[in-house]
C-alpha cells in the first residue's frame, strides 16, 4: 500500500524560504510521477510542480517557476519542495501526489492515484 507523508510546513514571513518533504513508502517509485499540489481556503486544488522519478524531469506552474524547486532522493524515497521568495499568495495546504501511469498532462488531479494528508504553509505579509 502506497503511503505519502508530507512534513515541513509552517508559518513564515514574505520573502522567507521553506522546504517541504514527502516520504513515500509501499513500493518502488522509479516509474512514478510525483507532484505537489496546493489548496488555498475556498479554492480548488492547484498544480504546483511535478517530477518524473526515473528521469528527474521537472515541470512547474507559472506562478512558482524560478521560486520553487522539486527534487527527489532515491535512497530516502523522498521528494522535496524547496520554496524560496515566498509570497502571501503561496499560503495553502500543500499535498504530495503520486501516479504510476504516464499522461501528457501533469496538472490534472484526477490523474494521480495517491495523495498525502497535506501540510499547511502560511506566509504572512
């Protein structure tokens, strides 16, 4: 059974940095796509970034490009989200997601099979 456990959220000020972790367990993830989504109060779940575990290829939403970086540690089976230059509009619950199949889109929540419980990120102005 696949489990995704996020950690690292918190309260920071605008301009600060934060690193989220997603510890994955339950199977080998070499063929998987791992992603981060976020959901602000009253809004839908929004794609942030994704990484293909085997190749390391990455994909970013325009809103976070050049500020956020996704990476993975094969030995630890963990995916990271380094968030720099945080803005108040980055405030949301951040979710880790995983899928085994290949799709041409990375942004659709329906294409992901597994989700973590989420971690809150709050950026004050």
